[in-house]
C-alpha cells in the first residue's frame, strides 16, 4: 500500500545468530536502519511439500498427491495445536500469530484449504503490523540458538520450558514419488 513502511526483516531460516555477539550485531544494524523484526510465531515448514509435489506431478501420481495434501493439512493442524499450547503456557492466552509461509507450487495449491483450516480452528487474519502490536512481541528472548526457531521456541528455551512434542514427516516426504 502507498505510504506504508515495509522495513520489516524476517531472519532467514529463523536463525538469529548462534552467538549473542552475532545476534546483537544484526539487531543493532536493523534498528539503526529502521527495520522491525517480523517475528514468526507459527511455522510448520510448509516448503517441505514443494519438491515432493513436483516429483509426483511429474509422475502423474494423483494418489500420492492426495497423500501430500492430507499430510500437509494434518501437519499444519498439529502445529496449530503445538504453537497454541506453548503460547498458552508462556502467556496464558492466544496471541495474534505470525504464520511463516513460502512461495511454491504446492503452497499455492493448498492455500485455500489452509486458510479454511485456520478459520475452522478459530483464526482471523490481520496484517503483520497489527499482529506485532501485541505486547508479547516486545519481549526479546536474547538467546543464541544454533538452529534458530520461532518466537515462542526462543522464549521457551530462555524460560527452560519444554517445547511440546511434534513430528514433521521428513522421511515420508523425501521418499514419496521417487
């Protein structure tokens, strides 16, 4: 939109630095250059389904594509619960979640069903600036994590709260349509 400030930064791979020195240096640079951090508070690694989908389309394997669809939606549904559970543990309530999605053929195909799933689970949609007005996002976990993580994963690590059990179908996705 005209006149809106688009100085937002999302850490690639959600890696904010494997040392506090690196984390602080990047955050300092972002602040000096008027960038706001676009914290991610809901992620299910949606991009994992894109390569298997391309393989299955190439093989014209509709049954496997249906399996991908089911897997994608069930994983998204699982992580809605996981992130809500940890958020309620940390803050005692839901927050305006910031969902990380990627651009890919399967993501585009699944978007209507994904939106429907979120609506069924009680979500409404707002823009990033509105979501990040929630005071929760003012908290800086100030932790160095080798492999990064979503906002609540960082906060949970600082507070020594165990992240809820979860599963992503890495092996299944790697094997499908080979």
